[in-house]
C-alpha cells in the first residue's frame, strides 16, 4: 500500500477510535449530542435553562398552548428537527408521521414551507396512518431504522392512548438507535400540564408576535422573523436538576440564515409611529439592532416604548 | 328453477335436472309450467349473484392453472396446456375437477380438448369427455361428428334455418360442400367449424395475466394453523429466491394465493420499492400484511374456513437485479454506511407500506407550476426511490417565509373586513374566532394558468348560465395571497379569490395555510 494511502487509513482509524471513546459505545456515526451550550443556538436563553442540551437518543414532546397554536408548535418541532439534522449524516431522511385527523384539523405538511428551516423537501418521507395504533407502530418502526435522521410523529386521537407505557416503548426505540424522536401532540393543546409520559423533555409552545418590519407606505407593518414563546415543562437531567421558572414562556426567534434560534426581547405591542426612519433589513437583523431597537420605537412620540426599553436595559 | 320477467310475462330462465326430466324447458311461461305441475317452486333469477358466484369459482379454479377465463353465463374455460401431467393425466384432471365442484354443491361437466370450441362442445353435448391432444383430424371428426349443431354456438335464428334445411348434426355440415352453405347461411357457420377442428386458432382471454414466476405447494391435508402456513410461505419464498437468482431478477410485486378446499381463495399482495429476492424479507412483508388484516378481523384474518390445501407464490412484476456490490476503498466506512442506509430506508418504506398501504407513505416531487396546491406532488415512496432535490439553491429569499408550513386540503371560507377594491384584510373571522390583523405582507397575485384550456363541461355550464349554488366547479379565479399576523402571534396565509369589479360577484376570502 502506498504511504499516502496508509496515512489516510491511519487517520481514519484514529478518528473512529476517538468517536468510540467519546460515545462509549460502538454507535453509528450520528449520535452525539450538540456541542456544549449550542443545542438551540449560541447561548440563547433556552441553552441557559437546559445546560445539558438536547439528547439525540431521546424522546422530546412538543405541545401547543392553545388550539390555534398548532402551527407554531409544528414550526418549533421542525426547527428542532433542522438542528438535529444539521448534525446528522448528509443524506439521512426526515420521517414525518402525520395521523389522519391531525392533517385534517391543522393542515397537511407543505413542502415549500420547509425552506424556512433549510430543509430540502426531497429528504422528507411522509407517512399517513389512520388509526392511533398504526401511528404508534409507525413511529416505533421509523425510530428503529438506521437511515432516519429525525422522526417527527404527530398524534391527535392517539393523545388519549399516550401514556407511560407507550412513551416508554418509543423512548427505548430511540435510545437503541440513538435517533431523536420528536412527538408533536397536536390533539393535546392546552393540556401540557396533565400529560404524564416517559419523555425526556417537554416543551409547550405558543405563537409570539414577531419583530415587525416597517412597510413602505402601507398602513400595517410587515411580519418579521418567526417568533415563538416556549415553556419548558419537563426536562430530565438527573436528580439534582430543576427547571428554573417553570411557568414562564421564553420568547425566541428562529434565524433561517444561521439555522438556529436567537433571543428575542419581548416587546409589548408597539404603538404605531408614523415618524419611523426607514431602516435597511440587514441592519435590523444584526445583533446590535436587537439592542438598539427600543430606540427606534421611541423615535417618534412613543413614550411608552422608551420607558419599556429603559426598564429592560436596566434589567439585563 | 328460476324465473324472470321477460317482456311482461314470467318465464322460466333456468330449470334443474328434475324439472328438465319432467319436460319443463327454459323459455316457457310460468303460467304454463304451473298449469302442468301446480306444486313447483320457483325463485327469482339473480343474474348478478350468479355472475359473482361464477367469478369466484373461476378464481378458485386457478388452482389448476393460472389461466382461467369466464365463459358466461354458466361455464369456465381453463387453459391447461402442458400442465396435465401435474395431476396425473387428463382423465384424472377432469375427474378431480368434477369431484371437487360436486363437493361444493355444483353439478358440473368438464371436458378437455385441443381447442376451446371443441372443449365447449364436448362438455355440453358430448358423451366422451376427453379429446386427446394428439388426435388426427379424422379422429376428431369422428368424435365431434355426432354432436348436434347447437354445439357450434350458433344463434337461434341460424339454427332454425339449418333445421329447416334438414341439417341437424355437425356431420351433415362437414360432408357437404362449403360454397352453397356459405351462400345460404353466411360465413359464420364455417368459421365456427374451422375453429372447432383446430384449423384456426382462437385464444381465450384469461381473467388474470399469467405471472412471470410461480411456485406452489399442494398439501394432502389442509393447513389450518398460522405457523405451518408461514413456514410453507418461507419455503416457497426460498424456492422463488433461487429461481429469481437464476434469471438475475428481483420481485417488485408478489402475490400469495391461498386456495381453500371449499371453493374460496384468499390473496395477499405486497409491493416493494426495490427488487427483492431475500426470503426472510419477503416473509416479513407478508407477515406485516397479515398483521394489518388481523387488526380488522381478529379471529380469522386469513379466512381459513376448513383450511388451505394449495399455497401459491407468484411474482406479478419483476425487475433486473444485480448482486449487491461492496465497495472496498479507503472511505469504505462511508460507502458501506451509505449503501446500507439507503437499503435501510427502502426496507422501512416497504414495511410501512405493507402495513398501512403503499399510498400512505409518500415523498414529494416538485412540479413546474406556480399554483401552490400543485407545486409539490406526493408520490408513493415505493415507486420513487431516487428523487432529485427539490430546491437546488439554499434558501435565498431573505429570512422571511414565502410559503406556509401547513396547507389545508380544502381552503376554508372566512369573513373579512377589508378595503375595496384590493386592500388587505383588517380583521377576519375563522372557525368562529375573530382575529385582528396587526401585521400583513402581500398581496401576492397568483393567477390561474391561462395556457390551460377550460374543460368543456365548465364552459358549457357557464354559457348556459349556471344556477347559483350549483355543484359544478366554477372556473379558477385570480387569487391575491396575504401573510397576516394576528395579535396573538399566529400567522396565516389567506387569499381573496377573484378581482373586484362592478359586474363580477363579490370576491370571497379563504384561509389556505399557516406559518409557524
């Protein structure tokens, strides 16, 4: 064998051994957790609350806060799926299992809408079971498949049958292959508090006002970056861990350019000021803009906005 | 016997053997028959039920040969070319058919001949039932000669004409010169005669195509329990695998036919996304199908009845399949994983499709159209192993979403408050909840594809002035899409259908999709 070839082989074997040492098991390539503190983005508020990040071989539940927030819950789920798929092999598939009732009530998944999360719809495999038993079986089968990058399961009527045993089965399947399972409990809007299951993490999501962008001449502003308000209802990380501020909904924005979350300073509904100076869109999205934005709102006769901004600056 | 109303009188349609022995015939009026024998029992004729029973019987007769055709109204034609030795000879085959059908309660007559017409004639009118395949024409003529002319399947008028001319048997026609008969009775007569004697070939049209590969197993005692049935399916799958390997092909669609001994057949069909010949995987897919069936029918998913005595595995569609290659180079780990991952995904799709139905596992493909509903089409994943990426470029339309994440199958009508003629909505009521709009983007105008012609029925309906509320689809109108955000932070994709004009009716608003 040529010396160049041998060196390449050696480096390959070294990388493999390092991986085995890090994981502790002879697991396939994908299975590591995110780098420390970067599960949701770079040091966002959610990262600070969940320092252990999001585990790959685990079951994460997402529940909507109100029935109309089903789309927001879906968006958050897909954002998490995009984060996981960023760490997965290049051609792994995203398997989305939609129970028939969920598709009828909240709409079917639409391919072009995945573009916001940087996902190519050609990687998507959609499964449409009809009954709750079929849904659970399909989610379990998908979790056992090696080629699946992320499995998103949407349950509606199955929400009644979703208890400790069912969730334990799914959790075991996810742990065995080290695949993340994201369970979107679409039929349980508003009942996140009553759910008891074996999932690792549980999020409750509601829609939040996006940071509005000025529109040229129209009466109403443009909606801006996608915004969510997320409450972490449950996070398993050892006996000594307790979620600070369990009832608080934390606002986050999804930044498609970086495919990560970022913090949002939640503003109350701004009073419309007609004397707003025109600001370029990229300036708005720069990190500093989020801090100087309170000043923009007060650039007219907006006292309330200015006071809010002052209070926030004093707090942070 | 059965009766039916023909031309406003009740007539007899079919009579059984005893009634025929008493002198009753089909076509007689019921009144006459009742006058002769007051105590006869008659049932209403059920042509559809009879056709269904005949179809089921033809299906079951496929245990003898896959090529079975219906011979309405009361016959079945089987093509047993080359298969008679499996049953121990022609006589034994005819005997077996007759006994099995008699065991099911049918009175049947079976005959074998070299042509379908000869078999038809012998079955209905002949005394001997077997016309061996290697008979010379002279011997065939001797066999078929004494049969009456009705054995040629001629219509009643022609038969009447021939009877008037004194021609009653096939012999009479054969011995006479052709030209005068053709001149008087038409060419049909001799065409039938040629077909009967094998001078011209007429194929039968079987109900189902003959499959490419078949393996089957017959049991002396019928199988009832599931384990032996699955074991025999596995053995058959192994044989099939060897057969497929020899021809270098893999199966895409497989059908397992389980023939019951009492006249019913149970079929299980599976489809795969890649050519398959591994027996364990084939059995696994069949098991998933059986599990799905047992969810519907707890006790007897296979409808065993008294047991199966023939099990057949047939390949309905096959594709060339090479031996799996293994790449050996430095990056062997990547190639290994890639190849196996693709195979794993295909196996998952097959399993999900076997249990849920192949149409319920789909992948998306882009279409060249700006109409949002048809921009992506879902195609069954089993038939789409390699799809190109939908979006070649990374998302470059800024950081704001252009299309919603979820799309309602049917847009739901909403009530809005908006400026005319084309202002954005200021508030709207959807599913009985009022939403106030605080931010809006739009309008995005999507017009129907003018290069497509309207369907004729839509055009004619419109020209005739369709009634309001008619169920005909009205022609597609231009849509103005808006992305609206309400005070709660929920974002919707709604549209106004139709442009506002003094002549046109008021445009309607619909909710189509949701953003995250």
